C-alpha cells in the first residue's frame, strides 16, 4: 500500500507502485518484478497519490514508457 491512501476522489492510483521496497510492483523502467517482458504504464505506478490531478502525469508516464521501450528495442 502507498504511504497515503491510494484512492482520492476520481484519482485511483498507486496499486502497482514504482519503487524498490517490498510493496513495489515495477522498477524505474516500468518492468514488473519477477515477470519478464511485462511493463505497466498508467496511474497505478505512481508511488504516492499526487496532490494535483492525475491525467497529466499519466500522459507523462505514457511518454516515458515510449522512450523506454524504444530505447530497449533500438527503435
Ligand atoms: C469521472 C472522472 C473524472 C476525472 N476528472 C479528472 C480531471 O478533471 N483531471 C484529471 O487530471 N484527472 C481526472 N480524472 C482522473 C484521470 O482520468 C485518470 O487518472 C487517468 O485517466 C488514469 O489514466 P490511466 O491510463 O491510468 O487509466 P485509464 O485512463 O482508465 O485507461 C485505461 C485504459 O485501458 C483500457 N482497458 C481496460 N481493460 C483493458 C483490456 N483488458 N484490454 C485493453 N484495454 C483495456 C480502458 O478502456 C482504458 O482506455 C478523472 C477520472 C474520473 C473517473
């Protein structure tokens, strides 16, 4: 569970958080620990519920995922 409650008003997030502790689901490259060739790129990877709206950070997560995948596959 996140340090803060994972459900805000319309901003469900943090259920597969990025990090290094025992509750983390993905690493900094969005790869799911223990499962090869699976990444997560949505609001669930936020480590904590942001104080602002979540849509814009989700766009950034998607853009970052694109960069990571392109780099990993040389495209
Ligand atoms: C009513 C409401 C109002 C909101 N208002 C705002 C706001 O004003 N400002 C703001 O910043 N944020 C707002 N949010 C929050 C914002 O919409 C979310 O944080 C954001 O959309 C989450 O993005 P996501 O990519 O994690 O998930 P989603 O946007 O939910 O995307 C998940 C996608 O996966 C698809 N999908 C699901 N299952 C499958 C499957 N099995 N196979 C293929 N595709 C699948 C879904 O169809 C969907 O397109 C609002 C949310 C709600 C519900």
